[in-house]
C-alpha cells in the first residue's frame, strides 16, 4: 500500500513538473507571439507611413506639374493673342493702303 502511495506521489510529482513545464512553455510562446505581433504592427505602421509619404510626394509633384501646365497655357494664350493682334494691325494697315496705281504700270 505504501508502495502504491509512493507510486502515485511520483506520478503526481511528474505531472506537476509537466504542468509547470507546459505553463512555462505556454508563457514563452505567448510572449514570443506578443513580441512578434508587436513587431508586425510596428512594421505595418512604418510601411503605411512610407506609402502615405510617397503618395503625398506624388500628389505634390502632380500638383506642381498641373500648375506649371496652367502657367504654360497662359503664356501660350498671351503669345497667340499677341500674334493675332499683330496680324490684325497688319490687316488694318493694309486697309489704309491705297492700292490704286495711278501709273498703271502693270
């Protein structure tokens, strides 16, 4: 009977050690998983920040390009307007010229 009690006490001790070891392993796995998840979240945040910054830079470049195009269009319109006004002045001057040739040399 004492042998059975000693046997069961050894089994109980072995089970207690196994439970303790399992609890320690579980704690280590939880800690590692928590650390890994924090690392992943931090990396995702860095990537998101990089993506947002890249998008903002591209948007700013696009805005600058659009503004430059608007300036170029305005310059082109002014030049065309000047050319047209010059041509209209030439036409007005031609209207004032008397093409009647009094000598009829032709």
